[in-house]
C-alpha cells in the first residue's frame, strides 16, 4: 500500500495535476480571504471557511479524476491486479495519496488563520472545529471521486461526473426544502427505493429469485413499518436526503461542536464509498 | 506446474474461451498460437489472475489462484499485450515501484533491478522517462517488470509485437535464455516465432485448443499423405509419364517454378517413402532430376488447416 501511496504522490507532482489542484485551491481561497477578511477588516474566520467549501466542488474532481481511470486507460491495472497486492490496498493507497495532497493544501491555509489571530480576534475553537470538519469532509468527497474514477476510463469524464455528483450532494440541502413530506409520498419513495435495490441485485446477480426475495422483503418492511411505526413516514424523504447531506453535518464543526455522531457519519460514508469501489473493481474481473 | 481445468470465459453471450484443459510442467516453454481474437490474451489474463474465469480453475502447483491469489501471483511474472508502464516515471522509478508491489526485500532490490536491466538490455535508458522511450525499449521495460519478482513462471503476451526485426531476434534470444530455468508461456500469431522458441505449441482457435504438441510433429496426424516435391529437366508430359509408372503414387500436381524445369508435387500413401523409386525411374529414362525433397507441412499450413477446419465445422 505504501508503494501505491508514494507512487501516486510522486505522480501528482510529476504531472501538472498536483500543482493545478494546489494552485486553484490556494488562489481561490486567498481571493476569498483577501476580500472577505483583509479588505473588509473582518476577523470572522468561520465565514471564510464556509465560503471556501465551494472550492471543493472544483478542486476535488481534479484530485481524483485520474486515480483509477488512468490505470485502466494505460492498462497498468494489469500490473497492479496481477501483483501480489489486494484490490483494497490499491484503492486505499490511492485514497490516502489524494487525501495527503488535500491535507497539505489545507494546512497551508492555516496561515490565513494565523494572520487573523495576530491582527484580530480569532475564534480559536470554531476554527479548529472547522478544520477538523474539513478534513472529514475532504475524505468523503475524495471517496466519491475515487468511485467515479473507477467507472470511467476517461479522465475528463471522470472529473465531470465527480463534479456533478458533488454538486448534487451540495444541492441536497436545497432539494430537501421542496420535496413532499406527506406519508403517501414517503411510501412511494420507499417503494421506489426497494424497487431500485431489487433492480441493483438483478443487474449484479442476474437471478430473478434473489432480486424477487429482496423486493418482497422490502415490501413487507414497508407494510410492517406502516402498521408498527407510521411516524417513520412523516417526512421520510427529507430525512433521507438529510442523512446524505455531507454539508449539513459540517455546520456543527464550524460552530466548534465535535459530535461523535458526525465524525462516525463521515468515516462510514467514506468507508462505504471505498468499499463499493473495491467491490466494483473485483466484480469487473468476472464480467 | 500450471494446471488448467475446464476453463471457460464468457463475455455476455460471446464465448471467448471454451472449456480449455491443459497443463504445463516445470521448465517447459509453451507457445499459444492463434489468430487475433482466438482467446489467447483472455486465457493469459485468467492465468495471471487479472480476470476470473466464468467456469473452471487454474492451479499453480496445486494452489487455486482464486483461493490464494497473493501466493500464486507472487510466483508469476506477466507481460500483457500492452506493456503496463507509467509514461511519467523514469525506468528507475518504475522498476523500484514494481519491486515494492511485488514485495522484493529492500536489500535485494538494487541487485534485482541491476540484473534485470542487464538481462533485457536497457541499462542505457535507466534514467530516462518511459514516455520518451521507443516502442522496443518500452516492451523491454515491460519485460524487465515481469522479471522483478524473480518469478518461476513467466507469462508473455505477444512479447515481440511491434518490434523491428533486430529487436525481435534479441527478444527471442532473451526468452530462450529465460526459459532455461523458468516455465514460460508465451503467445504469438507469428508462426515461425513460436516454432523457433517453443518446444511445445498449442494452437488456439475460437477459444478452443485445436492442437497441442511439438511444433515439428504437430502436423503429422493432420495430413494423410506424404508429399514429395520433384524437379526435373523435362517437359511436364514426360515427368508425368515417368511418375505415374511408379507404384504407390496417388497424385501428381504441377507446381509453379522459376527454373527452366518442371516441378511437381507427388503424393503417395502415408509413410511410403518413394524417393528412391523416383530417383531410379528418372535415371533409367535419362531425364535429369535436379530436385527431390520431402515436403513437411509448415506450421502455416497446419495452422490454416486447423483454424479453417474448425470454422467450417461450426
């Protein structure tokens, strides 16, 4: 795994991507800092952190776009997959390399915080919380990007899809406010989820039995929930969307609140995406 | 050493490899021969654990590659059809990386790389970016990669494709050298190459092994007549009349020739050597015989016979 990490790190800085990522991130964050804090004489650092969240959308796809798609295009995946290392080591190696570059870049922005600390009142714990939140958020975004780069052989397509996926996650907060909350809509939503799950199983196993069983279990679960705990269906859709909203969770960190629940959420979100990535690569060998 | 049982690979509805069985013993140099798309690369990708078979198993020394992938993979060196190289790395960085993912101990790494560089002859490009190397050098870097783990088994997919004639000769020489103390499986669609390097050839077509054996005897069973090419200074009529008088001759076919002579292909019963009879017949009629040779089926003919036959059968 360390071999993979070192190679990826080296590649970031032997190709323009590492520089473009760092440059883009630092230029835009510097821009926000100069306008938002220096020129307006504000020492509100957490609002700065809030505003640079959006740079993620642009920058993370750059970081992850070539990780696995390029291996496939160059056929170097044949080297990796026929070497005595596991797929998990490959994927984790790539994840930690991207995460490393991201962290280093993030650490550089601490300089801004120091400037605010010297010349103004820095809300220290909110800033620390914000940085911790950023670290976890970054990991989650990178895991999304890695999954996308597994699907596409084309770097540009991979960057675009990652961008849209992250944008969608970003918009979940807004979408949440317009979705219906009544129990009927929730039931339909749950049914669609069950159908989707059954379809997923069918596509993966090509077995009507397995997907049928999944569908039936899902249907029974919906009915049972209706009888036992109908309150679940009040506002189910926004609740589910909320659960997926990475940004909603970030707000707590920005306020200096470290909740185990939020950290566990980010860690499991990241782990889930990396796990699916590993499974996808392993599954491809069978098809 | 390698045991393949009932190997089948399906891509959707397309059957790429169709219940293939074979085994390769230690120290053998085996060539897969077949037209493009015959299933050679797919078979190799399964042998190395890059792909999984739809059905069937691959055992290396009795160990199933699916059950202990790491143990099996560390014993195999693989050069895929496209050398798996990173253009942005130098040869040195690349080989160091390969050593690390193949778990070469740090203390041995330097020697391993050094000897690999010399074996494949890329010492002079050691510090250059792979992306700037010529195709021949890239292929050799790929080959060096396959050697890094010091594998007992080498699997080489079209190792000479895209090289110029001089490089092809060098690579063949190299493979012969490597085959001295390793098990080698290579593929090619170039026939003389396989017969030159390998002591055993498997001809693959449409995902099936249609012939398996020594390249010099593999055609023996295929052609039911023995053939002799006769060249004589005389017109076709005379030559025909002399030959048809010889007992055992079943067919006479005139052949085009550049010489001022008549050349015919004489077919006879299998295992009947008519050379002496032909010589005596010509000498008694005082017709100068200037050429007389047994025609062996070349690998090309065997190949065409086998691959076209199978196609017709389907």
